[in-house]
């Protein structure tokens, strides 16, 4: 394995100069890369490949389209498209103008999609032709002032962005014609689920895009010889910025796929000559569970980078697929700190080397499971955890206008304030609250323990119990619902489970169809449990402890159902099916 110290040094060397050039943003870098790498491939998909030069030309056209539409710095455009090279060209071009682009989750539908659009107050929405049906049902609820544009042909009745931009000259956009945005200005909104229910739009500045891109370029040591396999959504910070930006600034190629396929993965890796792979933990588990595939141990991968890879999967994955190096890390879209496991320690989410502790400070504080808040001492201060004691990760907010360690918050100011803890260890201090429980061992390695509050993680996504419960309650015949996550042996994260109180007129399969129409796949409950009433505390909060303890065991709980993906319905969960589930014989 390469020296961890060299990885840290490369990352520091690449990111140290960023603040010295306050208007050198990622769109500006794309122009520079076009001059250096010209016709070398930048973004490749089954439908289209864009060279560095053609990517820069497309970015210019989309920027000029934005100017023609009257878009100005500080305004927002929503983008709803599946993975494709056009996706990056659009948001890179528009952010060159100082416009913020909100990257909408393509799985959202109905009220949740409408909410995600509404909270960023956009001037326009750009939607892929294939997703026309998703927006058709929400357009009438969003007002007539909003402009709608489609990318690609189809029966959507919207003006075509691709045709309009294609008619514009790809001339460079000089600063005299349109001033360059500053590093500290917002470039993107990237959505994240929290404990309050609906998705939150996290502010992502141009500086963060540059920092993520160059930091990971240093850690991965990217070069023009690299080809990154990226099958993660481009609307996420991992698939859309880390996997793309880190490779592009090194002159390599990003190989895009719309979605992950265990059956096609190794064929793609070999045929596309990929050297890098961006993962989330579940993807590695799926690959490990799949039958042996041609090429799985004769590929050219030199590094797999991602998060959520558990120790038991890590070692088996690395051995079976002969993965030379794994770079595991911890980060969140809105978070003000990250952790990196450059040493390849299985199961660890990273550590902070001694020479960087002043730059990346993280403290674990004791957590009170009853209040779901940090535990306080007699003086009302947080209590730092001992070695190997689980606690919530906090990081101090820097003073003044410092870029590093800044918490940029959300579109919703109240949601931003809820992520800040004040007077933590002394009067007047302020800390970012991660919402994640971790422990730290004697050698300084951190390990993820669980999520705090009502959010659980399933299939690589954070799921809000409040959002799912509200969707279930909107179904005819449902009186009330409690949603929580339950652990299934042999899987990462927690599967969704809903305890439902019904009333006359309720139909089980109507609920299944309702959830399929209104929730993304990862947020739909895997388990249902029919109960007579919801138990409340004396302060009218939902009491979940007994439900969590009984889980999905039919020997302990009655009225259990399991989502059957093949039959697209909920089926009775009896002891025989329960045994199959525990044996890993049921597809979830």
C-alpha cells in the first residue's frame, strides 16, 4: 500500500493554493482543463462522450442560455435529470454565472418533489424528457411564474433546453461580460434528509466544490491515466462532486452509468478499463453476494473509494475481488468536517493525523438516548467521551470568514440553527452537530456507530421517519403510523418498518401502491405491523421502545407483513418467511 503520509501531503499541496484565487471556481477550472487535455475524454456514458474541449464548449452554451433567459447571480435553477454528461455541463455552465443550481433527487414524486422545488424559490426548473411525468403532477401546485424547460425529445410540451442552447455560440464568457462568482458564494443546493421530515437543501459554495475535488484528487492521486466508474446519483455530493471533480481536475475520465447493476458491474469495469470505483457500502455488499462474474478478479482497478464499508464486508470484498487499495472516509454534504482512512484499517471511517488536528478538530460527546441530545454535566456543559465510548461527533465553527470548517447551512435558516450547539464547553463557543454517533479507539481511529434521532440509513440513503409516516398517514384508511428502522442480520443500515393503525376502508395493497407513487424505493417500509393504537409519552411523543424491541419477529409480534418486490405487494410475514429472511434468501 502507498504511504498514507504521501496521500495527506498531496491533498494538502493541491488544496493549499485555493483561497489565493478567489474567483477560480470549478467552471473556470474546466476552461483550463480544456486547454490542457483538449480531445481527451472527460465524461463518458453509453449514449455520449464529452472530451474536455467539448465539455467546456457545452458549459459556455448553457451559460449563454442562462444569460439569454435573464438569469442573474443569486438566482436559482432546479435540475431534475438522470446521470449523463449533459448533467454536469448544465450545472457547471449555470454556476459560471453565479446562479445556484438545486440538484433534485430523481426518485422524488408528489408533495416531496414539490416541497424540494419550493424551498429554494427557483426561477426555472430543467427536467429530463424521461421524467416529464414526475413534474407534470406538481407543476400546477407551484405557480405560473416558474419557467419549465425540458432536456431531450418527448411528449412533455415544454421548450427544449438542449435545442435552445445548441443554437448559441460557444464563445468564451469573459469576466467583462459576466463577472466571475466568488469562492464563498453558493454554487449548488444538494438535498439531504434530516430529522424534521421533508428534504433539506444544503448550501454548497464554490469553495467546497473546489476543496472536495482537489482534496480527493490528492488522496486518490488521480492522473490522465485514470478512469473512474461512477454509478452513484449525480444529485448526491459523492457521485456528483467527489467522483467527478477529483478525476476531472487530474485529467482522467469519469465513466457514468445511470444506476448500479451487480450483473453488469465487472463487465463494465473491464470493458471500460476503469482504474477507480466510487462506492457506498451497500454496493460492495451486493457485489459480494452476487454469483461469480467474469473479470471480477482480472480487472484494472487500483483503488476503491467511498463510505459505509463495514469490516466484515471490507475484508471479504478485498480478498475476492483483489482490490489493491480501499480509501474509506466519512463526510456529509452539509458537514464542516470529514474523516479519512488512508491506512486501510478495515471498518474504520478514518482518523486525524497529529499534524492536522489543529485543522480538522473533532470531539465526541456523550449522548442521552432519552432526550436524543448531548448529555450535560452539573454545569450544563457537554461531556467528552472516553476512549471507545460512543458519542455524537461535534466540530467547532471557525471565527470570522474562514473557509475551512465553515458550516454553510441550509436554505431554511431555522434548520441551519438546529445543527449548531452553543455554549458546549464554555460560554460563547459554537459547534456543528453531526447527528452521528461514533467511537474512537486508542490509536485515534473513528468507527461509525449509529444515527441520532429519527433518521436511519438504508440502501445508502438517509430516511426521515417523519416524512415516511406523513406519507403513510395520507393513504385512505390509515389512522396513524409510527416509522422506525430495524436491523436485519447481514445488511448495512436499518430497514424501514411502519407500525400502522387502520380504520374502515383500509386496503393493504392500496397502501403499497400509494407508497410506490409517493416515496423513493429506499424510503418505502420493508416491514409493516398492524397495531391497535400508537403509544404516546406523557408529553405526547411517540413511544417506540417496545416496537423496536419486538422488531419483525412473528413469534413476538402479530400482524406483520413484508414488502415483496417481485409481486409488488405486502405479504404476510410468517415464521417460515422470517427464517428465509434471516438466512439472506429474500431480496430486499
